[in-house]
């Protein structure tokens, strides 16, 4: 059951091999069995999942099933789910029951996908290791002493250990691609504006984008298609048609031009990771693609610019957590200021406070031009780098992260070294481009992801590339040993 | 780039985040090293570059002036159910003086 | 030393949209607390703003009315600060790219001269909720019904030199936004609010003095008083060798004084930056032309037209165009009755004084324009005299009937124009007052008034005065 693709699961449901209730129960059982090891879920919504599965079974029986009806999934715990705990991995929202559904949640509910639960994450999506969760670190299913990556670490680990067939995530600076790489699953962050941000708790509004995790590109294509689309409640959602992503998976790659940015292969890249990427590129050559050396000369400025833009937006976005209408309020505030200061001081974790303060400082009087405006100009340079590159090539490829999953605790005392691990992912968010991570091998027995960067709204092409690679290789089919056995 | 204890306190107040006296030194170090990283931007010449506020080049979409939602008392209960303190349909906060 | 006062005003006018600036909640006033606040207005995690087209249109109307360029790619920015009635922790406002750029409006000074006041800018922004200071177990209650209501903040240049000028400007803007139909003009409900920046400087000095900002003054009278108080305070302070501090001050109408609001003073660093949830607002030529075409007639144009079309005096035209409601009322009566001067006299005279006495707005008048038109028609066709008309007006005001005709009929107030009937009355009076007839005939012409009075008394005021005069003269001199 755990190695079945979404397509196979749909066939199983359609043929009556198993019902959605059985399928949902199967994954709920796996969560019960393994979540203590992984800490991938913050909440498990068993009752609702089974009720939705029952409804899906009726729909299937009535012959009204859609592409995903009856297939269970999980949401990163920053998508608001009506009536369900939505914590963002924070003490601030430890008891917050969202009073409405995010658009993505609404869409997947409408698609008939039972929600198994809400996955663990770095607090307010700030982090690259999932150690910044108030609900504890998530463990990497390939090695429980290692991090699964972040901030969507719970979703990545849950899919890697097959506690759910697919899961949603969000990516502000690499938070889908990096955990997908670390956990050996496929993950896609679409073009900014492709997936509605309504109901997705904001970290950095001009960078945040929802996306999908699955075992394969084919599974991601199905989930992403169901999540995508124009939403009039999100002013930054783009009104372009969503293609049938699955329909383009089998197009040939003959003559495709793949750009290789030299800046992604300079010092700092682990040699084991470099070797995996090299092998993957050989595979693409075999599939008929052409490899072209390109340059993204401002790559080194992406992290500095990101650590102005993202914290600046975050410092403002997170001001609503003030202990007035919802969320944590400190005990016995002595006055209004005390309520604000202590509710936020006690409700937010260290990394969140660090970023709020960074952003507050960057926007404060006298510094705006030197930091915020400068970062916006750098953002233009970075975006222009990609524009130039896409004149020469169809897609760009490289590593997702400079190394494989590191040990829990290894970097948690050094925020800067943690920040630097997002070197290859962050630039895309600044430009608003789509990117994905595809399992491409291992280094020191830990998974390595290949990054595919597409031009705006070219998710179909990226998924096509990933799928062709996955037809020729089986890295995406591998599951961590401790979680691979059927019960 | 190095932030003084006073600057840290000022930022913490602007952001309404209480920090313990004994953590100020750590904050000052962390923020100083973050801004050390950030200031790598200074190496780039950007005089003629148009700032980019948003990845989209589109213009704001406008909605029609239509009341799409009504909040009756029952719905208000739901929307207020997460409030730490409330009474008579109001959110309660420590006394506001002005 | 002689001092010069410098005043600039920031007016917050609520735009009369049905829904809020960024959400589909109703803007209706006076509802149950927190029943006009949806997830967006409550700033629930994850919600996003979408801009109301009508607010953009209304702001554009205002810009065109004050001859200002419209910001073609105006931008919303966040103004960050913490306050319990500000759920997002920031106000979505406009900063360096407002929708309305530099414009101007003319005010009339007491001397009758016209003065042009610059309007620096006007921008769209969200209103905050309300803090209710009634005691809730020692706490403050927060009602977010008003949260997110669209405001147009209208910022003047520091062009005013006295409290009177400031009030004249404020009234002019008040009149304009109602003309445009973009604000309901209700000061009591807070739909139209004003902050005043006040400073003084030695006469002749170029640089401005340090200013104090007087917050939230919600009546024309208080604006004048607050400014006068503040000017005096600053002059006293400077003359005693002290210094004015730049600060926010609150006007207390009960004590007629301004006092420092220390609580709002601390660390005013709003950290404005473009709102990443919103994109620049595009204003096209087409849109502007559409708005311009639909623009109602503005006060200045209406004033000119009234003088020309209805042959009114400057004074009458000024009074009748001071508010769009009064102008519309007058115009309806004038065109309905065809009696321009008479209509103007009745609106400015009887109607205005009744409204004043009962403290009513023209929209609340018991006599609508049709009722007054009916009354004026009966004066014009001589069914009743001007004097009787006042009686009919009062009866209509008191709700004794729905039309002038109905009242005239029921009370038998129809004017007597039958000369036979008038002659009969006069003959009788002459017969009964021989002494007075004698006096008149011997040259005491003053007695004539006595006879007129007697005839009007006998006719209960209904005899046509012109006919009475004529017949009396004839008979007395016979
Ligand atoms: Mg202001
Ligand atoms: Zn304002």
C-alpha cells in the first residue's frame, strides 16, 4: 500500500480493492505507529478524516469521483483549517482553533481528500531544520538523529516515512525544496501567485508560496493541480489557467536546454552532493537534454537580501499576534504594554523573535534606505540574473542544498550557518520563480535532491522533466528502512 | 556592525517583545552578526537599479463594493472563541489610557 | 512682539462605501459590537486584503474636485504600531505614493476675500476600531466594527493663519465631500474628523515654529476653540522664554484646554514599507475620464449657475449652495414653482429658521421640497397672502396636513379676491368709524393703516391686500 502512487490508489479505490475509509485508516494506523519516532504531526484529525473518507466512498460509489477523491493527505500546520487546531508550530497559537478554511484547504476538501492531520514545522515557517517548533523537533526518517530539513519538515518526513501519501507545504526561502532534499521525497514550490495564500499564515508575504510534497513528480503534479488556481481573496494570486500538469509528464526531453549555474558548484558544496548532481545530469543527457553552462552572478547576494526582506515583512505580519483577539496572552499583565511585551516575548520562540527584531531594525527610522531599499534593489539584480539565464536555457538545475541532512543540534546555536544552508534555494523566492527538489541519490547514506528551476508558470515542464528522470531511475521509490515494512 | 544594548532594548520595545536583561548580550551578538551578513549587500553597486517590492509586475485587482458577509451574534461567537478575554461581544484588554 | 499663527489640517473623511476598504463586511454604523467585523477585519492569521473599487473611485472624485493630479500607480504601505483597536498591528495606508497629489480649494474670508488653500495630498487608509472605556472589570472593551472602514485622509498645506480660516477650510472640505456624495458629513458619528497642526512664529519670520498636533476634534466650534486656546498657550509659553515641544495634544471641550498625550509620544517610528499583500493601484486615463464625466456639479459652478439662472443675489446664491442638500432642495422648489426669488426667500427665511429652532438638518425637514413648492404656488397665484402663507407653513411643519391646499381648504384660508365682498366689508367699516373717516379726509393720512387693519381683521386676514388698498383709497376719498 505505501508504495502505491496516487494513480494506483485511485485505481484501487475505483476497482473496490479498498475503500477510502480503509485507506485512511491504514495511514492513521501508520501515524499512530510511527509518529512518536518522528514527531511529524502536531495534530491527527482521525474523526474528521474518517468522516471525509466515508463521504468520499459514497462519491466514488455514485460515480462522481474526481482525480483525488478518497486519497488521504496532510496539511502543514500553517494552513488554517476551520474548527481544527492551527498552531504554526508556535506556543503563540498552541490553542488556536482556526475559524475558517484556507483556500488550499477548501480546494483539497472539495477534491474529496480526507485530511489525516496537521504536520509539524519550524515556528511560523522560520527555519531550515524543524528544530524551531514549540512542539519539538521533527526527526529525519532516514536517520532519527538528523533533521528532516525545514520549515516544512513535518510534511517531508511524513511523506518520506509514508505516513501520508502526499502533503502540503510552504516555501519562503526553500522550505519545501530543502526538506524534500533532506528527506528523499519530491517537492515543488510553484510560481509565486500560482497557489492562493489566503488562509496560509504569512511569514513573508512577497516570498511565501504553497506547494506539494509527494513520493514522485507524478503525485506532486496531481496534488499541485488541485491546490492551484486564481483566488479573488488573494490580491497577489495570478489569474492564469492551471494546466493539467499530469498531461505533460511524458513529453520527450529531446533538445531541452538545461542551464548549470557555475555559482551553484563553487566552494561550500559537499563533494558527495556534487557527485550525485553530476550523475543526475548525465542521466538527463541520456534523455536527450543539452547541458549549458550559465552564470547567475548575484547568487552570493541572495542570502543577505533575503535576511532583510523576509524579516522586514515578518516583523509586520507577526504584529497581529498581540494577545488581544486570539493566541497566547501572558498571565496577569500589569498594563497594556506589559501584555504586549510578555505575550509576545513568551509566546514566540527564539528564532521568531530574532527575525522580528531583525526586520524591525531594518525598517526603523534611518535604516530603511540602507537595508530595505538596498535589498529591494538586490532583489531586482537577482531577478534579472534569472531573466538573462532563461533567454539561453529552458530550465536551470543544480543542488538544492550544499549538504545532506545534518545532525539535530549541530547548527541550532549558530543562526548564521543555518541561514547559509539556503544558498541555492532563496534566490528563487526573491524572483518568484518555481522550483522543485527531486531525489537523485545519496551521499553518506542520506538523500540528495536535485533542484529544477523553471521559468514563470512553467511547472508543467519541470514536472515533465522530473517525471522523465523518475521513469529512468528509482531514487524516488526508495523508502527509509525502518518505515518501509507493511504492517 | 555592532548593536549596543540600548539599541537592542529600543528595537525590542518597538517590536513589543520582552527580553530578559541577561539575554540582551546574546541578542546584540546575534543581530550584529545577522547585519554583518546583510551588509554584504553593500558590495553591490545599485545606484541605477529600480527597487523591486514584489515578484509580480501586475497591478492591484479591485473588488466590487458589495457586502459579502454578515456576522450575526452566533458567527461572532465563533470568531471570538479564541479570545483570551471577552465580555458583551467585546475583546477585553488591560485599561487603555489616553 | 507680534505673532503669526500657522495652521495645517488633517481631515479624516469616512468614505460612504457599502463595504470596507479591504473586506466585504458592512460599514453600517451603530450595530452590535463586533458584528461588522469578519476574519479580515479581525486580522485572523492568514487573511488577505482586497481593495474596494468604489473607495478608489471616490478618492479619485475628490482629487478631480480639488484639481489635483491622480497617482497613476499609487501604493499602499503599512504603518506599523501597536494599539488594541488596530488588529493587524499596522494600518494599511498610503505613504510616498498617495492616490491624490497636490491640489487646492478656495475659501472665503470674513472680509469677503477669497483665499486659496493648498491640499498637500489625500490618501486612502483603513479606519481603526473603537476602545470603549466603560469599565469592564477594570479592563477596556474593543469593538472592531469600524475596523477597516475606508478613510480619505486629506492633508492641507500649512496655509491657514487663524482659527477662523481653519474652520472655513474645514467647512469647505465638509461641503465638498458631501457634494461629491463620498461622505455623509456626520461629525457626531465620527464620519468627518479633524486633527490640527498649530504653530506660531514672530510676524515676518520665514521658518515655521515648532508645532503641536491637536487630535480628533469633532466639531467646527471645537476646532476654533481648540486652535485659539493652543495659539494662546504657545504665545504665552514663548513670551515667558519657554519652548514649544513637538507633541500630540488632546482638546478637552469641557475644560476648553489642550493637554499633552504623553502615551502616544513614545517612540513614533512607524516603519512604513509597501504592503506586500497588495500591488500598485493603476489609475488609467479611461478611469479618470469616466469619473470626471460622472462628477456632480461642484459648489463653485453651482453658485455661478444659481446667480445666472435663478437671478439670485451673490448672498442668496452663497447661502443656497453652502450644502448640496440645501441647493437640491431649493432647486426643486424653484423649478417646481417657477418662482425663483420667492423660493429663495422661503428657503433662506422661514425654512431655515424653523430648521435652526428645532436643530434639524434639511434632510429631516417636516416640509419636503414638494410641500414647499405647493405653498409657494398658492402665494404666486394669490390664493393666499404672504402672511397667511406663514400660517400654512406652520401647519405643514406641525403635520396638520400633507399639502398647502389641504390646509388652506380645511382652515378656510383662501384669499378673498371678490371685490364685491371686499367693498361690502369696507362700506360697513366706513359707516361704523365716522370719526376716523373725518380725520383721514382732513389730511391725517396715517389713519389709512387703521382702516387696512380693520378690513384684514374683518376678513380674518384673507382679503387680498392690494385690492383692499385700492378700494379703501377710492371709498375714503369719495
Ligand atoms: Mg496623519
Ligand atoms: Zn490617517
